[in-house]
């Protein structure tokens, strides 16, 4: 955490030096205006013409020369004189900039695990304290409290570490087992998550959370009937996610469809993008111009983008999916 402090302090000091540098330089006089010199030359010319003129013409030339002399006098009175910046003004500017820098450092620089904004500061402090207690006692209850807190603040890396520590000390802890299976699923490791969640749901079939993600794994593995059964168990156990009914409908459509590309889409993509590609967790693909660009879709599917993980597909499945997306 110290490098973040030092970096922020150096950044604030550099900004202060850059902004105050022009103010600390010696005052420079304003460049002399060429207008007075021009007026003097014009006055001298008018006076010379008046010496050679007579009558009304001479009066007119002298009157014009007088007006120009008055203008010349006014310019002399209005000439700006540079004033040095007062120490009080310099101090006020410096304090204001320092206050801005301290405010940015105080409310934007992450300092604790899971902390990114001011509203998460208390949660992050609690997470730090729970981790210290778990390491000190090395009891499964302490590690479970730490892992559950990390899960709540969506710090899934630390949650995984915590649940692993729980299972090392207490291998039959069903909550840690179920959460670890879900985290494996989040990481795109469905094959490893499957036996973990199957074991967790057998150990505690009354917990809907395990059935929900087990159904997701079955669905992505091309087992729509098993997915439907798992999601029905999720609902029977009291699960209330509004997406489950759509997922069940999507799985039933997969059982009925004859298009290879649509089967791949329903199996791998519909859970996030909707059964009709209308968009859900992920963006809508129906009518999306990117869906028609095979190279772009292949890149996104194979490498992932943003919150979307890479989707493992065979060459035949990818080709079928690309053909299907072009029909949307």
C-alpha cells in the first residue's frame, strides 16, 4: 500500500509545482505598445502641415493634432503596471490545491482489499480484520467468516482462498464446498465445478444456490434435461431468481430444435444473451451488427471480453454458431 501513497503524494506535489511555477516567476512588464509612437509621429506630421497651411485648413490641422495629443496623454495614464503576486494569494492557491490533492487521495486511492470507493471502506476494513483473525487462529470458523465476507463484497479471489482453507481444516463443510464449486464455475472451469456441486447438492439438497449453478453447468455441458431437473429442484427449494423460468424455457427449446447452430447458441450463449438473443445479462445479439462479423465474434468467443469469459467451442460448434448468428 505504501507505493500507492508515495505515488499519490508525488503526483500532488508535481501538480502543485506545475501550476504554481508561472506565479513564482519574477513579474514581467507588459510589452510596450506601438500606438504612442505612431501618435507622436502623426502629431508631428500635422504640426508640420499646419505651419505651411493658412486659414481654416491650419485651424483644422492644429485641432486634430490637439486631439491626438490628448489621446497620447490618456494612453500614458492607462499604461498597466505589473504587480507582484502577494504572499497571501500564493498561500491561498497552495492550500486550495493541497486540499484538492488530499481529498482525491483520501477518497479515491484503494488502500484495503476490496476497497475502491468510500462506501466500501468499512467492508474492506472488516475483511482485513477477519483475515488477520483467521490467520492467527487457523480455525475453520474464522476462515469461513473471512471467506463469506469476501463473497459478500464480491472479492472472489480471496473468497476462493478462504473456502479452500476451510475445506483443508473441515472437508465436510457443505457451504465452503458449494461456494467453491460456484467460484470454479465463475472462473470458466465447469468440468471441475460439476462434481463439487453435485456433491454439495447431495449433501444439502435444501439449499437452492447449489441447484441453480448445477443447472447452469449441465446446460453448458449440453445436458438440457438435467439442467431443467436441477432448476426445478432450485425452485422447489425456495429459489426465486426471475431468470430461472427463462432458462428452463430455453433448455426446452434446445431439446426441440434441429438447428446445430441454434443448439450451440442455446447451450452456450442464451443464459446471458437470452433465448431469442434479445439480451439479458449480456447485450442483445439480435440485430447487433457485430453478430454478422465472423472474425469479431470468433475473437470474443475464444478470448472473452470484459465480464464475458472465453467460451470453449470446437471448430464445428463455432462455425455452426457463426452461421446461426448471421440469421438473427
